């Protein structure tokens, strides 16, 4: 994060599910549904301008099942005044190092957009 000029204290990290599923598998729909109201409350309290969605689980649970990480990665979406940038989950970067370039570019785009918002140049 420091390479982007972002301090850890400036970032709020949250997960769709609040406990790790067995064998660290992807959460099932009922597990995500059990936690989604808590996540929505966190978002309401933090009032972020931008949310970076890491991976398909975050993308589908926040923006809807019709979304796909391969198709939507790197594109901006807006919902209720919040801008969303879907990108690869860090675990995907370990499996396929080529994705690191996309991931880095997505984070740089999110930082650039946030800087514009904070400086009053955008929204």
C-alpha cells in the first residue's frame, strides 16, 4: 500500500463473511447471507467513497450474482453513492502472477479516483 501512497490507517478492510469457512473454502450462499447485514452496517458506519472488491465472492455479494470478476475487473460501478472497483483476490495473484499487473493497475486507478474526489475534482 505504501507504493501507492496509502497508509494502512487510511484503509478499512472487511470481509463478506465474519468467520473462516472450513478448510478456507469459499463461503456458501447461506453463510454469506448470514453476514451480509453486518457488512452493510460496517459500510454505513465507515461511509467510504470507494470500495475495492477483492475477488468474485466480494463482487457477487455486493453488486449481484450477474457480475463476474473476469468480465468486470477494472471497471467502475456505482451504487448508493459509493464507487466500486472489482479486482482480483490476492489469492488469485499467487496462482497466476500475470494478474499482478492488472491488480496493481486497478489499485492505482482507485487511488487516483480517490485523490480526485478528495481534491474536489470529481463527484
